[in-house]
C-alpha cells in the first residue's frame, strides 16, 4: 500500500469518527468536505465500497440508538433533548453523505442500481 492511500484511509477513519460525535453543524459541514476530498483521493474499488457499507451500517446503529435516546428524553421531559436531536440530525446528515458517495463510487465501477 502506498503512503498516499494509507494517509487517505487514516484521514477517512478520523473524519468518520468525528462525524459520529460532532454536534456543531459548521464543523460537520467542514468534516463532510474533508471526507469527500479524501474519498476522492483514495479512489473507488470494491474493497472501498465494502468499507463504506460497513460505515453506513455503523451509522444505522448509531442513528437507531440516538432516536431511542431522543424519544426517552422527550417522553420524560429531561434536559438535553435539544442537543440529542442536533446530534441525531448530524448522524442522519453524515449517513446521507456516505450513501451519496457509495452511489457515486458504485457508478464509477459500473455497478447499476446501488442506492
């Protein structure tokens, strides 16, 4: 593996990890931009699409957990529900970025019908 690919993968993992916990919309937008730059730099291959699928699955689980937390906070009238909703919105937004990139990468490899 060459250094450029190694660095791109490390940056993707770092940006992804931050996106899973970042609530600030401006920071998330910047991270999305950096993430897409690194994804473009890495280029698409089948292994890469599998990695994106794993990340989307991780976001699925986080979103489900966060939705349950938001519902619990709302149901019991507890403080923190606004921040929990902001984080939930951020997770959904980040997942959409990954889904969009997965479609683009799949098309570039000749896979049709990937959602």
